[in-house]
């Protein structure tokens, strides 16, 4: 009898211990899943400095670099935020993190879901880089005139890639509209079912009848209209610039595509000090210069139907647009400047020769803008811009001598004389 009672007691104790152990692992396993994508408190302070927890923890806190050649030439302190040093290689890493974090927190995206986006390159690459860290996959729709290496990078990162012809945003097959449809298709599919995507085109040039991805629903990142884009820079990039300059900044200048960067940074800086001047630098074919300086997107001639069929006949990628996005509406700007393709090409080569900075087309255009602003303000001012990405993903066009020659953009300048042309 005693032995039986002892046996029951031992059995009960064993069962209780087993349940406790299982509960412990289940609780902390679930907690780990929930917390692993939380950006806050991801980094730990140690005696040797800060340990970044995972890929997401390594994004941001990029250095502010003094661009010596432009500083010496203008008499201003010209500073570039080196966003090309982010893990995904561009400023868009911040946007990707913010978009996915907010979607997960709001329940619009679940772990195992697919993030879709229409992008000319950098945002897509950042989403494809960051999504796996959140347990998600990525489906990207990209215009087929974007540099081919961007598609190659995306496919290497494991994203599903669709290349489509460039058309107006009002067309149902504009790359942004296609990406939105892909998210809807993923949501219609059953949980964990295979989603069939029509018209997937690989960078090799052939079109498959279908492409499949496994999905637990889809989420359209919508970088142009999703204000998480703006918030990434208002909450993150802007405060970093303020802290790194110790508040001693006179002006900020950048180009705009989605408008998130220039909106978030400009609004944050002006809330800190209203005397800080913020400017747009706009590439050929974009209507934002007209909007900022005249209040309209088109000139009189363009409004009369003389506008080019392809307004984005520019070598720069990821900047310039002919509509006002929700993100751009948040910007607080004091003015705008025009930049040309030739100036962007020449500036990129100037920075490479004189500073060892190998930057992409949008970064080069931003530096054209910096010099414009420096000339307008005069010596003695501190001006900040964004070095969005490196030249590594611009080899087939922006850094291709044959391509440049075919488009009359062969660089010839030895100094900054190209900026003083009428």
C-alpha cells in the first residue's frame, strides 16, 4: 500500500515536472518568436562597445562623413550620411524595417507571410534582405529598365522577381499596381497554400507561365503612400543627424522618389530649429521642382500636351516622380533645385577621384544639390545630404562607359566646372 502511494506520488511529481518543463519551453519559445523582430532593446552594451543583435539591430547609426573635396571647394562643411553602409546597402533598409515592424504589430502581416512591393531597386533589395529576419518572404515587381544587377541581387536574396515594362502609374500594369495585386492574390489563397503568380519574368529574359510562392497571406508594403516610410526617417534618420551634428546644421538637401527621406528628415530638423533650411534637388523628368517652386506639377507647355511620352528619360534611378505622395506631403521645404544627368555622372566620378566615394546615381544627384545650396548660402555653413547607396548596383548603366557614350553622357570634367555651366 505504501509502495503504491509512493509510486503515485512519484508519478504525479514526474508529470508535474514534465508539464512545467514543457510550459517553460513553450512560453519562452513563443516569447522569442514575438520578440525577435522587435527593434527596441535589440542591442546590448558591453565593455567593448555595442553588440548588434541580428541583422535588424545592425541597421542605422551610419556615420556622417565630411566630404572633403566639396567642403574645400565651397568653404562649407559638407556632410554625407553614409547610408550605403547599412547591411542591405542603402537608406531603404530603415524603411523596410519600419514597414514590416508596423505591419506585424498591427496584424496586417504575420510570420510566414509574403511582403510585396513595386520598386526600382533599393527598397526591393532592402525588403528582400530584411524580410527573412522577420520570418517572411518577399515578392518584388520591378520595371525592366532598371539596372539588371538589381534583379540579380534580388533573386540571389531569394525574392520572387517580376520585371514589367515601364508605364504610367494610372496603368493597371504599372509595377506598383502589379505589386498591390500580388498581395491581394496571396491573401485570397488559403493559409500555407501555394500562391500562383502569373507572368513572372526572370533576369535571364524568359517568361514563365507561372511562378509559385508559399504564403500565409500577403502584405503590400506600398512605400510611396505608406507613412511608415516617413516615420522611419522622422523617428530614426533625422534624430541621428541632429545628434551627430550636435544641432549645428544650417541646411539639408536631398532628392525625392517616395518622398519619405526628405519628408521625415526635414520635418524633424525644422521642429528642432526652424532656421534650418531644407531643399529638394530634382532630376530630369520629375515634376517636384515645379510643385515646390510654383505650386504646380507641370509647366504651361507641358499642360498643353507637349510633355514627353517618357518623362523619366533620366539615368538616375529611384528619384523623381510626377505625383505627390502621402510621404512627400509631410515634407517642409524652403526651395528646390534642378539637377541634370550630366551633372550626376560627373559628380560621381569627381567624388571617386577625390574622396574615394563610390556612390550611386541618387547619391551623386544629392551631392549636386549640396553644391547648389552651398553656393546659395555662401561659405561657413554646415550642409547635410544622404549618400543613399553605392555604385555597386549601378554598374550596367550609370558606371557603364558604353551606355553613357550612347546617351551622350561621357564624363569629361576634371574638376567641378560642370556645375558652373548655364
